C-alpha cells in the first residue's frame, strides 16, 4: 500500500472508531470506509437561519401584509 493510501486508511479508520465506537470493517480500504461513513451518517439537517454569524435583526423575512388599502 502506498504511503498516501495508508494515511487515508488510518485517518478513515480513526474517524470510524470515533463515530461508531467499534473497529472498522476488515475488508474496507480508506475510500470505501469514508463512503460507508458518509452513507450511514446521511445528509446534515438544513437549518438556513441558524448561524453564529446572523442576528435576529439581520434576518429579513417576507413582507407582512398591511391592514387596509394604502394611500399614496
């Protein structure tokens, strides 16, 4: 195994042990381990307005309807 491939495997195996608390599958190489981790984890939840960089005062929503007709 090439040094780069070995490094990928070792890091993927460490990630597997950290996430799942068990040894990685024996027949998996680094890229396969990463694919299995991502497949089991699934997509992260979409939370558009939950950001440490946004304040409630900087979030603009749709305009609220006004009551009654507007006079120009």
